[in-house]
């Protein structure tokens, strides 16, 4: 499952990346996304479901396009 597929207000753990290029994966990592981090979608934009407002590390709020969120792989099992 990807972060873009995650239901609103469902917590998940990042399990990896499916970026089209290594530069995009590097950019996502520079923003702060890493394997093992807990993420949650707080809000979805009204037009085209963009942007997504994502909570990262239970403190940071990041807005991103669904196409970018689709490059982040997540798992919902074992998340507290």
C-alpha cells in the first residue's frame, strides 16, 4: 500500500520507497521521510484530492501531491 492509498486519520509506518528516480527518493528523505516513521493523512484537498496534509513523526505537518505520496510505501499493521 502507498501513502496515497491510506485512509484519512489512519496511522501507518513507512516500509520503503517506490520512487521513479533516485533523485526523487533523496528528496523525500531530505524532507524527513524514512523507513520506520509513522505517518497519517490529516486532510485531503477538495479539488482532485490534492494536496494531502500529512503528519510525520507526530509533530510535523507536510503538504504534498498524491503522486508524490504514491512513491512512499506504508504498512498499517503494528502501528500504535
